[in-house]
């Protein structure tokens, strides 16, 4: 019996050691098999007998069973249930190990892998592993241990000799409690990691040795819970967890912020591409929207179609479009598409605001500016007013379109209110206005109730300058009305264009006639006469002169066709109208309109100054005086006669109408006509009644409109003397001019300085061209504005005074492209913004600044951009 008891006790000891060394069913079976092979055959037989008796004792319990030898279980409970819980524990441990590794890498760097061998174990924070590996409780290990957490396995814990074991429910009350399977003892996680006082170094029960008195376990736990060393360690653990949690939150916040920043950068990159698309469409005056913008539509509008096109070649835009289309296909709302109509409108607005701010900044730096204004009717029959400013910035003359607004009335008072409103909206001061540029309409140029007089009542220095291009046009109109020959001439030109161009059949026949007569030359189209731009009639007259033989041949063929054409009668009337007088007026008008056409184009330049404008007009006037000579008319008369003979046009042999006296201006020996002085030849008749009358009226109108008297004319002429050193040879005249200029522009006491500056400036710098632009170039090249401040201020005012309103007229031409019959529902504000982007396309765009303006329109966009 003693030997049998010893064998049973040895067997129990082996089972306990097997449970400690193995946490898997396979390991236990392997070791148990080895132990069974070492046992003698008779002991195996006795075990089987004992097992049968144990089963019988279970069915028939008796008092003697307490004294029987305890039979070993085939498989211990802790081993049997371990396989069932294995998957759940491995998943939990894997997550904790991964989290621990990430925490260590975030805290100490990606290279900190000193505890990877622990993470490969079943219980990484088992105190037995720490002791066997001689690990120190430094900051790195404490961080690792805290990340993994206390060692708290949930298995069937082995029983001691008294039949007691560790209980898993003890974990619930104390988060610091942990269990070491290798030691089969419980430990305190907080004391093990955070108890470092010297006075507690000897108390190693809960820290390293462990407690395994399971019968008194609850008492031991309670005593330790209320001990000083445990309280101190718990305080430190809680503080460490809080600090670690804050660091984890900080890391998470930084990671989240980094993710948001990446998302913002992606959205900003998309927005920059959308800005380019918006600028392209606006500058080209193209429509943005389509009637149907769904995914199934074949034409979603220019904006979305351009986005799709660029998305095929741009990865950033392409990936964004894939996400948006995927959401739309699944009927899900895309959080950020950046392609809505609101985004398009806001982009247009942001770009226009940026451009307008640039213009406002330049005007503010210039300190003085002129306003240009005109009105027109758009395709929706709305009266639109275009507002343009002219100023000098960086020694360069600039004219910038600012805004378009609709008006209900165009009276002088209504237009004054519009101007004041526009100045206020654009942060401009009426006292900084030094010039006004309008056309000659009464509501604009009226002396008492016109816009210019109302503005001058608020600022007397705001000089009104009638548009020089309009003036030149009015001069030609008045000259053409000087005699009936030119009135009939322009009427026939217009009728000829209408007759051929308004019928496709007649137009095709006219083209065929040109090809037949001139097969090697390009076919020319007759040009319509402009009612408002007479100087542009040069092209129409040139064309008629070149195609006149073909036009005459076509009209003759149409008149003589058989069967007769319905238009034969009108063709006959046109043939009779194209006579010698028509040819003579054509030859007279050609050189005049060639000169005025060049002058008109020069006057329409936006950077032209008044000095250059008057230089051009002086050339026109000089040319008109030269044409007035008899030799010039003789040459023109002979040319008209030659053309008439070549085209079978009858040349009159007698003077039309009754005989008339020779005008006094043709007689150089007397100032008045005499009774016996009569026109003797046909050439004298046409020279006096047609040629001289036309040129004299032209010269009179030029002198009256451009060289007449008036306040503006006097100021302009005095400013003109500033750039001409010859004007300052007369000292008295120079003193008077300097005094008048300084007095008008509020520079009292600066007249003496102005004279000195003028003498030194013209003595130091030689200007090859006596224009304001060339003078400003000298100021810019030599920084002369610092040396001559008074002179520079007056020169800048002279450059700021307007020459023409061509920039305003060009804005109306652009308006016809932006607002068309198919785009007539565009809002007024959006129309003005599109017009600004289309006209001022040379202003460079800072996309970052535009994006800031775009974000300010909706504060929630700060989270996205």
C-alpha cells in the first residue's frame, strides 16, 4: 500500500507539472504518453481496475470511497477546456499584441522591437517571462506592459493539494490583479510596474514571487488592496494611463489631422483644376451649364464635359470623378463633389472678386483716375451701363472694365446716382476723379443737366473730355452731308449691298461673275456701311472699288436676261445710279477715309494719351489741307474719268443744271464773286460743288471739335506744354501756364518749383517723342518722379485724362458674346462677373487668394479646403 500511494502521489505531481508546462491538448497528450510508456505493465492494469471501481463508486456511493485511492482523470479539466477556448484567446491576444507593438513603435520609433519575442508567447506580460528574461522595469518596458495589459488568462486553473485554485471571477473586482500560469500565482500589475520606493523593496510577494495561498486568496487580495504601497502604485498607474491616453489621443488627433490635411490638399488640387476650367470658359465667353446634366445625358454642359475630358488625363481629377460617379450611380449623396452649380457660381464670383480687388488696389495706388461710361441695350432689352476706369500704374496707362449694371432710366440724374453707387461699391472716392469720358449724347454731355456737369458740381477738377473717336465720326457725318452728291453716293453704296447680299440667288450669281472675270483672284464680299463708325467705311469703299467691274457686269446681265428677272428693274435703277458722279465721289472719299480710318484706329487704343491723340489729329488736318490743292483734284478727276471709260460709263459733256457763278473761294484775286465770273468747265464745277465743299466742311469740323475754345481745351493745352520744351521759351507764357495749372489742381505755391523742375527735366533728359507715354518711360527709367514730384503729378493727371470710350464700346461687343439669345436668363451679378473675367483676361490670377475668397463665401468649406 505505501508503494501504491507513492505511485498515485507521483502521478498527481506529473499531472500538475504537465498542466503548468502545456496550454494545449496536443502538448499534454505528448507528455502523458511519454509518462505512460515509462510506467510498468502491472501499474497500467491496476489503474484500469481502479477506474472501473471508481465508476461503480459513482453509481453506488459509500463511506468507504473516501478512503479509496484517488483515480487520475483521463484528461484534466484545464486541458480539456483549453482547446475549446483556444480560438477566442488567440484572437484576443493577437489584438493586444498588435496594439502593444503599435504603441511601442509610436512612442519609441519603428525600430523598437526588443519585446517581439514576448508578443510571440501565449501570455506576454506573465511575470515569469520577465524574470526568466531578466527584463528591467524601465520606461520602455512599462509602456509595453501597459499596452498589453495585466496577464489575466481565463483557463481552468490547476488546484493545489487542498483542492483550491485561482478563480477567474476575482478579475472582475480588481483590474490590477493578474495570474501567472507558469508560477501558478497571482500578482499585482501596478506594484510590479510602478512600485520603486526603497522602503518597499523587501515586499516582493505581489511584485515578483507571487501569492498562491488560494484558501486565503480573498483575504490576501483585500489586505493588498488597502496597503499603502498598492495605493501609491495605483496612483502612478492611473497617472501613467492618463498620460498614455493623452498621448494616444494626441497621436490619434495628429493622425486624423494628417488624414484631413491630405484630404484638404486633394480637394485644393481639384479646386485649382476647376478654377482653370472656369477661367477658360469665362475668358472665351462660353456657356457653363447644360439643359440636362445627369450621368445619362450626352451633353452635360461645357463645364462638366471639360471636367470629364481632363479627368481622362489627370489622375487627381479622374479619381475624384470615379468616386462621385460611383455615389451617383448607387443613388447615394456625395459629401464633396465640387461640381454643383453653386460651386460654379461661387468660383466665378471668387475669381471676379479677386480681379476687382487687383483693379481697386492699382487705382488706390494711382491716387487719381478717370471714369468712362456708356449705355447699351442687351438681347433681353435691358438698358446696361458699362463702367470703366482709367489710371496710371507703374508708369503705364491702363483702362480697366469694373462693372456692368442695369438701369431703368438714362437721364442725367439717374446716371449720376449710378456713378455714385458704382464708386461706393468699388471703394473709390469721387474727389480722386480727374477726368470724365462720355459720348456726345445730351444726357451725358449736357452743360446744365448732363452727367458731366453734375459730376463737376461735386468735383470741379473732373474735366469732361468728349470721346475723340466719336468726334471724328461726327465730323465725317457732317462732311458727308455737305452736298447732295455725297448723300446720293452713300445711298447707292448701301442699296447695292442690300440688293446683292439679301438674296442668296443674286449673291451666288455675283460670286460667279467675279470668278469668271478674275479667276486668279480671291472673291470679295461687299461690306455693309456702319451707321456709327463712319471711319470704318474705308473697307466698304475699297471693296466697291475692286469689284466695281464685276458688279456692273452682273447688273447688266441681270437687266438683259431672257426671260426677264423680277429684279431686272431694280438692277436697271442701280446701273443708272452708278454714273460718273458716283465714281468721282468714290475717288474723292477714298483718300479722306483712308486717313481718318488710321486716325480712328489709333484713337481707340486704351493706352493712348491726349498728346499722342492731338499729334494724330494734326496729321489728319494737315492731310486735308494738302488735298485741298487744285493739283490733287485734277489727279482725282482724271482717275475717275479713266475708270468711267474702262467700264463704259458715260461722262457728262456739259455742266448739270443752269449755269452758276464761280464761288469766291475759287478766285484768288478777289474776295467776292463777280457777275461775269462763271464756271467754264465740268472739272471746275465738280471741284467747287463737290470736292472743295466736302474738304472745307471737313476742315471746319476738325478745327471746331478738336481745336475750339473751352475750359477743358485750355487745361489740356497747358498740360500739353509740359512735355514740349519749345513752349517754355517765352518766360511770361511759362509763368502764366504754371500758375494756372497749380491753381486749378490745388498746388498753390508750387508754380515756382514747377518752372524749375521743367527747366531741369528738359535739360537733363531728351525725349525723342513728345508724348505723355514717352515722358512716363523717362520717369520710370530714371526714377525721376522722386526728383520732380510736382511735374510728375501733373504729367500723371495729363496721362489719366481720357481720350476715347473705345474700351466701353469693346465691353458692349463682349456683352453680345456673353449674353446671347440662348443665354438670356443670366443674372445681372453673374453677367457682370463673367464680363469682367472675359475682358480683363491679362490680369494674373493667384489661385491661393481666390481659394481664400471661395472659402469665405461658406465657412463650412474650411473643413474641406
